[in-house]
């Protein structure tokens, strides 16, 4: 869940300065502070995060505004995949969407494929990914949309080059009944794990795979095709298996979005953050109920290529 963790002295300085301005000239950071959940930190709490930076992953989707040096803030951001600002640099522009929309068509080139579509979000800090598309593995031919090759291309663009927070988390959710006839769940889990290892990152990646069925309680709530991270989402109108290299596999809109828009910060539209919250709430619902299930046949589950008899809890830190 998104919230702002901010050192008390910085918070007071921002509020004092911004409230001297006309309302229409106040900064987007001020407007965000007035809209979102805030946790004010004492000097002692700030120093604790400074000396124990991995602790930021306890709130992996938060915006951190800390009374630390610029280099310390940048190190936390690069190492742990969270947005971290110091008191001197308070620019939240990366969290404001740039209205980047891509429209693909079947067998027509669209820039560099996923490499072009993800340009506006791939540089945002990230510590986890969630990909959900019920029909992700419904086809096996490249022209119709090969789910495995598309996931490989997506991960190549979105996995950070550096991460010091232990396992980076990737979770893939799809319809286990709508798989192509030639697939098995075990094959998909094994190949996704192999793709993860081919990324050649110098940190461990946890690959979690959930195959749901129409009998699952969350099935109807996972209609949208999404890539979700802690500071952005990407929505595909038709399917995430959107490309055969750089050629589209379907006529659809592909929309990468940061958490907020200028309109949402001005109170006149809904922030993309709400779509992230809705998706994560659905999977938390599954997570909270799965241990009490008596019938585990409504889903299949694997971690790092190994099929599990049942899921005790979803491991992804976004959940």
C-alpha cells in the first residue's frame, strides 16, 4: 500500500513554505502529502532507516522523504527499489504519469516491442513485479502471442540492474484451464524459472507462479491484463503476450502508468494507483483465504520451478 514516510522536520518545512503560496501554485509534493497516508518520522526513526536501509522493504511501495544526504538517498533508492528523496531534492515528477500510450496492430511493428512500450516506467525503482493475465499461455505460436517469450522480454526491461534487498519477487498469475493444450502447469513453472536465470542479474529472483481456475473466488476480479510494480502499472487491452519480437500480436492499447497524474493530484481524476490497489487487494483476498481452503484444486502453485502441493501464503512483497 502506498504511503509517505517523511522526517518530521522536512514535513513541517514543506507545509510551512507551501501554505504561504496561492493554492494554484503549490507543489505536487504538497498536494500528495495532503491526499495520501503519511507517517512522520522522528530524527531517531530516520537515523534507524539510514543505518538499517533494508528496513525500507517493510513498506516496499512507500515514498521515503528523509533527512539524509543526497548520496544516501540515491543509494537507498538504487539498492532497495524504493523512491527515496532527501530534504534538498523534493522532485516527485517520476511518480507523475506522462500519458504514454502505445497502440499495436496484428503483425505490424511497434518500435522495439516491449522495449519501447516500457520506456516511461522502466527507470522507476522496483523491488517486485506481478503479472496477471488469465490467457497468458493460451497460445503457443509467436504470431498469436507466446507468453513465455513475452515474459522474458518484459523481465529483461523491468528487472533492475542492482538490488540488495535479498530476493527480488516476481509473481505470474494466469488461468490454468485456458492454457494451450500442449502445455502443462509444471512445464510453464519450469520454463519461467529458467527464464529468470537467463536474466543474469547478480541478485536472487523468486519466481512465483499461480494457476487459477474459474472456480477460484478471485477469478472474475482478475480480468484485466496487468504488469504491476511498486510505483507503476502497465495495462494491456487484450493480452500481455503482446509481441512477436517487435511485431504486435493483437490490435490493442498498451498503457504504462506511473502512480499519479497531474489531474489526480489536482483532485479532478482518479490516480492510476487505485488500479494497483484494486489488483493487490484481490490477491490479498486470495492470500488471506488460501490457508483455510479445504479444496486446493481451484489453483496450482509453484515457486522457483517447483510445484507445491498447496500455497500457504503468497510470497510477493507487494501482497
